[in-house]
């Protein structure tokens, strides 16, 4: 017969009530999380690797024409000031060409001065005041040569004019003599006419001989013919005087035309020579390669005196001193829609190994208009330039033993704005949903 134990009490628990409370708590948690996911903003950012650069970039030193290195005055890492001579190229050829062209220019200017004096009718060549006081042998030689030419041409022209003037004077003398002879003939004709008139009156009364009357009439007719001949000769002389005067004018005209033509040509030549002198002067000046800015010499590509520099080749770079530094960051193409100038950014300099190195605030200054290709990796990117805020620059200056130098790596976190967790989680599904309705 079984032994019966005394009855144990049974705990009466309301499971339904507990489950209801749990469901309510779970529902409240889900609702709160959902509201937070939909309404609470989360900060968005684009991570981009970067490097510290000089705001005005490194200055590449080049030479337009190239040449042979005569003197190399700097080495890698040297500090230079703006205007310092970095290296000198051999300017022998340019200097020789410069001397030839300068001599041509001096001769052309002297010729121009002589032609201007001939045009203006000066008694001597008028030169610039500086030329009149110069001790330059080339200028003095050019002046002497043009003075001699001026005198020779002036004497030749004056001699030709003198011959014509003398001929005109002789013709005027002949004209005066013939005019006087004509006047005497005319006076004689008047006398003959009076005799004829008197003889005619006497002949009427029978007191005169008719033959004598005929002699006076023949003399009168002879004088009339002589006067006509003299008038013709005087007219011919006047024509010769006019022709000779025209010849004198033609001599002056041809002389002035020659001067004007020569002056136009030499002025054009002077213009061309001035341009060539300017070009050659620049070439000679560029034989001394100067530092464009204060800075440090890096990437020196010239190491040998006597070496050949190719036209346009990079000789060295100058990293400017006392120039503002900034960060150039490579933004991924997938983040470009959220990055724009003016956004705030956090900059971390990975080269600083100290644990207390702070994060520096910056701002996106510019963003490239098109994507670029990294030559090292072949990956596309957009170039963003970030500058530190004034507060960050002050904080950086206060840190001991820490300073920025060009080329230092950096990590940039560009703050792209806020969006909710729901939008962040739903975006891949919305993109997939949008692509699913594209017909193949």
C-alpha cells in the first residue's frame, strides 16, 4: 500500500499577464527605436586620405631655351631667397648675337638721324643728346660715318642745284639782253615811223624823194622783223627758264622721295631690331636662373657643370617658406554628391605619433570640377583642398615639437550633413527597388 506524502502548495502564477507586460515592453522598445531611427539625426561624413601642401604649391624652376650649365650654385636642401642665382647657363652665343644686333641697331639709328636731318633741311645731322655726349666707340664710329655721308650728299645735291640755278641765271641774263635789244628796236621803229610820216607829207608837196621814203619803209619793216625774232627768242628763253626751274624742283623732289623711302625702311628696320634686342636681352638675362620665391631647393635635377639642359625641362623645385599650408584630400567618386565647398572637416595628421595630438578643424575651400586619376594607383578621385581654421592653427602652434611640413600625410573626415538611421538602412533597398523596375 503506497505511502502518501502530505500535499505541497502550488504557486499560482498568471503567465498571460507576464507575457502581456513583456509584449508591451517589447512594443514600446520597438516604437521608441523606430522613432529614434526615423527622427534622430546621425552625423554623416566622407573619409578621404590627404597630404599637406603649400597653398601656392611648389614652384618648379624651368628654362625656356635650355643650354649648357656653366655654374651650379645650389644643392639639394639649400635655403634660397627670391632673386638668388640658382645656376648660370652659357650665354656666349646669345651674347655674340646680341652684340651683332646691337651694332646693327646703332647703325640704323644713326642712319635714321641723318635721313631726318636731310628731310628737315638741317645744315648738320641732329643726334640724340645722349649720343652727343657718349663715349661709346660704336656710336661714335656710326656718327662719323653718317656725318660724312650727310656732307657728301648735301654737297652733291647743292652742287646739282647750283648748276641749275646758274643756268637759270644765264638764261635770265640772255633774256634781259634780248629785251633791251627789243626795246631799242622798238624805239628805232618809232623813229622810222616818224620819218616815214614826215616824208609822206613832204612827198605830197614835191619836196621829198620817193626812194628815200622806200628806204625808211624797208628799215621799218626790217626792225619789225627783228622785234618779232627777239620776241620769239625771249619766249624761248622763258620756256627754258621754266624747264630749268622744274628740273631744280624735280631734283629736290627726288631727293626728298629718296629720303622718305629710306626713312620708312630704316624706321621699320629699327622696330624689328628693337624687338630682337628685347628678345636677346631676355635670353641673356635668363641665362642666370633666379629663385622665384623664398624657400628650400628640392628635386634638384641638375648636378653637373657643363651638362645640357633641355628646353622647358624642370631644373628644380622651390618649396616656399612663410606660405600658408593646406591639405589636399582625395575624395572618392561615390562620396562626391555629398561633398561641396564650405563643409566642415576634421583633419588628423597620421605622422604625429603622440597620443595627445588633437583633431584639427578645417573647411573645404575648393573641389575639382572633374575627377582625376591617381598616377600611382590608377584610381579615380576628386581633389578637395582643406584649410585649417584659425583656432586649429593657433592650437597647432601651441603644441611643442609639432609642426606641419609639405608632404606630410593626413586623414580628412569631411562632415557631409545629418541623416537618420532609417534613411541610412533603407537607401540600399530603395536603390535596389528602383533598379529592379528597369527593363532589360
